C-alpha cells in the first residue's frame, strides 16, 4: 500500500510539473540536396580525378571541379590559369618554374650548390604560387566551397579556417604545428649529439676519453630518436586535422539549426506486456 501511494505521489508530481523544452532542428537541415549537375557541389567526393573532365575544362567544353583543377595543374603546369582564363599569367608561371629549375641545374653543375639550392626553392615557390592563384581565382557562387577550403588548408595551414570565417582556430592549429617543429628541432639536435658520441665511443681506431659512456650515449640516442619521431607525428597530425576541419566545417556551414527541441514528460501506465501487472511510470518524449 505504501509503495502504491508513493508511486501515485511521484506520478502526480510528474503530472504537475510536466513541461516542454523547445529546441528543434529544422527538417530542411536533414534534407539538404546538392545539385548533381553542379561541379562545385561535388568538389570533394565522387571520382577523385577525371582526365576527361580536366582536359575538357581546359578547352572550356565543361565546368571543372576545383579539386580536379588543382590536382591536374599540379602536374600539367598552368592548367589553373588556362581554366580561369588568366592567360597573361602563363609566361610568369613557366618563367618562374622553368627558370628556377634551369638556373639550379646550371649552378649545380658549376659546383655552386648553395645558389642551386635556392634556385630550386624558387622554382618550387613559383609552382606553389601557381596553384594558390588558381584556387583563389576559381569562380563559384557557393560560399564556403568545401573544396576551396580544403585546398586553402593544404597550401597554407590555417587559411581554410580563415576562409570559413573561423579564424579563432588558427592559433590552435599553428600552436600544434609550431610546437611540433620546435620539439623536432630540439630532439633532432640531441639525437645527433648522442649519435656522434656513440660513434666515437665505438670507434676502435680512435681512443675515446669522453665523460659519457657508450651505453649512456646509446640509451639517449634511442630516446631522442623516438622523441624526434613523435614530434614528426605531432606535426603531421596538426596539419591533417586542420585540413579535415576546414573541409568538414565548410560542408556544415549551411547546416540549419534552430533552438527548438521538444522534451515531453508525462505520467503513464505500463501495460502487462512489459510487466506482470499494470504499473505507474513516467514517459519521456523527445521530438526534433
């Protein structure tokens, strides 16, 4: 009897304080459809690369996804500028890349390796600039375009977040990457130091009189080599995460969310199907 009265009291309390909390996802948010005929709408999915689409786009016979444009132009130099009809930029692209490679080969043959190295770096910078120019100049009515955000993040870490209007994330990812670079350089320096000590200690031709034993040098060489590798993983993880972040949040930019979810609380009677005899209870209903 006491148990029954207790259940009735709780049920009445639940009935008295039954409430509705409103917050609801709009149904349109779960029914977003992208036009299958719009190349920009499937810039990061479907076929990764199509030669037919790429060369057709260069002839302006069809539209080209931004991912296809960038991937093809990474090999077929100047493709971005041709597709974007920026023909006047082609001499700059070819002169920058070709001139840098040619000068690098010339100076390397002359034995001036330092100058040759900077020439090759200049050619790489010109190649990178041609891709960046193509991504910036790509014309689209959709904002943000996931493919554009992804390529921005690939070419310049953090730029995808700025493009998505989430610049506050840039210090986070740059902090992870910069921290990884710092510890990589620190651990690499110590690794090389103890590696050289270990080599000197194990060199039978040259007597070693250093204060660090070969066993200690071997131990710290292995430790710092492992830390160096972890630092590389941290750099790679930070770089990959900001690319994924840029892509995902560009897709979710138009995800329509309102503040109306309905939570219903009401007393109920459990039927014998679920219990040996009818019992009082409380029913929770969530609608969104």
